[in-house]
C-alpha cells in the first residue's frame, strides 16, 4: 500500500517535470516546421513576385559579381581550365556565402524581435535562431543546384568527391546555427552586436576567396585563410566540386571550426538563456 | 491538474550599464545589484480550484504567473505542474499580422506541439469559439478589428482544452458579449474540473470567482486562505495606507496654503463603492422584479477622506446602453456628499416602468466637479424584469393615450 503510493507520487513528478522542462523533440520539430511555413509565407507577403524573389536575389548578386569581376576586371582562375571557370568559382563561393549571410543577418535580431513573445508564451528560445537558419536553406539549395548543374554543363564532374557534399552542407548548417545562436544572444544582451555584424559581414566577404581565387593571393598568406571558418569551407568545396587545388588542412580546419562555433554557440546560448525572460 | 509552488524565489540581476554584464562575464566578479522579486513562495493550487492573486502593482503577481506558466525560471525552488497548461498572459502574443486567422490558429496549435488529428480538434474548437466567419478567418489578421482579434486570440489560447489555466487580467478585453463569453468559457472549464490561477485588480471579480486567494506584498505572501478573508485583509491594508497618506499630506500641508489644495486633490481618490442592494416587496435582491413594482435601490460607499464627491448610478442593459441614469449632482441643490465614513444613497422607484428584460447597475463615484471618476463598479447586480400584466413591449413604458382608432 505504502509502496504503491510512493510509486504514483514519483510517476506524477516525472510527468510534471516532462511537461515543465524540455519538450519532446517531436514537438520541437512540429513547431519548427510551422514556423518555417510562416516564415516563407510572410517573408514575401504583399509582393508581386512572391517566392520568385528567393531565385532573383542570388542570381542578381551572381550577375553583378560576374560582370564586375569576371568581365570588367577579367579575373582568371588558374587550375580551372574551362570556358566559364570564373563563373563556377564565383558560384561555389556564393552558394556558401549567401545562405550564411542570410541566416546571420536575419538571426542576429531574432531574439530581440520576439522578446515580448518569449516573455508571454512558454516556448524554447532556441527555435528562433533555428528558424533563421532554416529560412536560408532555400537559397542554399538554389545555389548548390545551380553550381552542380553548371559544373556538369561545363564538363567538370560529376566526380566521386561530390559524395562529400552532404557532409559539408551539414557542417555548414551546424556552424551557421552555432554562430547565429551566439550572435542572437549577444545582440540581445549588447545591442552593439547588431551594428558590428553588419559591418563585419562585409569585411568577412572580402576576406573569403569568393570573388577572387586564392591563387591570386601571395602564397605566404594562404595558411592564414584557414583561420577564417568560411574560407576553409569555400576552399574545401572548391576542391571537392571543381577539383581545384586545396591548401593542405582546409577540410580539417573546417571540421574544427564546426565543432568550435557549433558547440561554443550552443554553450554560450544556454549559459545566458536565463537573461531572456527577464526585463525589469 | 494542479500547480504547486515549492519555495519559489526569484531574484533579478540588475546591471546599471550593458557593459557591466560583459565585465562580469569576463572577469567573473560581481557587477550587478540583486533585486528580489519573489521570496519564499510556497502553496498549491489544488485540482479544480480557482485561485486568485491580488496585490499592488509591482508586488510580484505577474512574475509569479510567468513562473507558473514557465516563461521564466525561478532562481530557487520549483513549480510542479500537472496537466495541460494554457497561459493567458497576453492575448494574441505571437500572432503574425500578415497571416490569416486559420494560419495563426494552426501556429498556436504547433506551439503546443499538436499535429494531425490533435491540430484538427484544436482548429475546430478555436474556430467555433471565435464566432468568426470562414471568410474572415481566411483574411490576414491585420485586417481584423481589435474586437475580432481578441476573440480569435482568446479562442486560440483556450482551445487546447486546458486542465490548468493561468489568467493575467485578460478578461477585461473585447466587447461585452465577448467578455461574458470568455468568462463563461473559463467558468465552463472550471466546471469540468480545470484548475484556474488568476490575477486581477478587480476585487469584485476575485470575490465572485475564486475559492481561495493569496495577497502578494513586496514579493512575499502577506495573506493566503479563503478569498473573503484575504480580500478583506487587503482592503483594510489599502484603507490604512490611504489614511496614512492623507495624514501625512495634511501634516506637511498645514503651514503652506498652496500645498494644502494639492493635498486635497490627492485625497479625493479615497472613496470606495461598497455595496448595492435592490429591495422590493419580495425581499432583498429578488431574482425577478415585476414591471410597475415598487422598488428601492440602496448604495453604500465609504469615504476615507474629507473631500466632497458625488454618486452617479444607472440602470443599463447588457449591451451597455443606459436606460436611466442619475447622480446626486442632479438633485435640485446638487450638494456633494462629504465626510469620512460610510455614506448611503437610497432611491425609490415607486412604479418601476421597465418592461421585460435583463438589466444591470453601474455605479460611479465622481469628484465634486462630476468629471473625475474616483471609483466605479460597472455592470453589477444583474436583475430580471418581467412584464406579466401588459402586452406592450420594449425597454420602458411610455405614458400614452389612444387618441383615434378608426
């Protein structure tokens, strides 16, 4: 009798804790999906082109850089001996850069934008940066699809090394999510972060071999590029898809960055999370 | 189906400057002040109980509700919740203006982690309760009137069929019909055994809804127990505080005539409506009144200051249309009431010429100019009038003669 009573008591406690503490992963998945649906439905609400903007924007940036650097400045890519080598090089860079900057740009302000909501509705805050990253996946898919289709059209690949792509993409998502977690929380605590990020992203773009090939940079600086997580990724993808020569250690540097930024961002977010609901 | 607070304490770290948090994080040395919002809170809202939280602004009621809902975590202690919880902390938080009503309901369902059949049920309940047409629900929420928005928000907030309901003064929104409907929804959930934790400044509402209550004062429980005891204790505290304030202002004002007037205006806010009773030959507060019966209304107010005031009251219909209203100011001389203590206003309607229908009272206490409202009790004491002897219809009987019928 006594034993039975204590058992039901602990059972009840377990139920209560489950509902109060972390939610079921399935529930998070449902919420994330609906939030993504809302994100895509409302992002282009009231515009004529609607979802077509998701195609227009990356293609327009591609066209601008191609005309400016590929035609006017006539940048050539040594080691990529096809007609439109520069276009492929640029595309490989933008397929990575555009979703990255899109996720960061939207994600930085995500916690601040929903500050009031977080205070009024119990829900996991991690979902907000996750939605920003999810929103960038469309651009990513478009970018990679263009890259692969054009590569085949130009006679580069498909090769066996393309098999690494899914892992690289997963790594990019993890890295982006970690950095978005970090920056959104940091921006929530210190609003300077938002302004710094806008400027920082511009600088970062030119520090990454996207519009210029690495071979245009003096050899002695090459190792420094591995300290740039995105450069490590871009170089790895260029090697993997376009068979361009890759500085030794780029894949390893990228793997390290994924662990560092993904894990670090998560850790920082969790340790600062109690500050979220609190504003006096 | 219950909420149990176990030794809840909530402290906030207050940083004077944003960079202080940065220094603290980097140097691991304390750069903040500690503000204690709640301390030593421990009680249980039992299954099926309606529990009220009262207290002054900033006493910690809302913080406690947020902890109960789970939007913030207590610094110490824990909350044990059992059952499906719905929190009505602010209606419509999380609604997207560009999305349709349907999509917003779906989103709220997803917030609860519902999908498939569970989401379908949620949609059905929410749309039925909102009373909005299909055409409306397909429009973006930004095109809604505020009343429609509130209806949808309340419907979506309570559609999970909650077993535990946490309500933060969300009742006083929307039009009267909807207020009544949302209150009925809460009562209906309560009938079915839902537990309700509820915070309000409206002591009348707390008295009529809650079985037990807690008075939170400076982040601690000042009193907890039967609603009547707790509310009475709180009221007498408020009264003492007003008297204290008045004494203080009178003392400081006496040498300075300019300041004594300002003391008088601050002292004007000290009248309270205590009671309204209706009497007929059938007794006090009868369930129904016949047209043309002799009726008297008795209003009791208590003044804690020596400032003059007027009492205005009206018979109103449920849709807030005034049927008849009058004020002590409208009397032939129109002298205001004055003096510390109880005041009574009694009016007799020798032939109450209301016809069949539902009616309510609204009472206001106004300052001597008749403009500033000192206290009010709107739409209280509903009563039913039955017109059994005549076939005429409408709101009221008008004197009339049949001059010609050819």
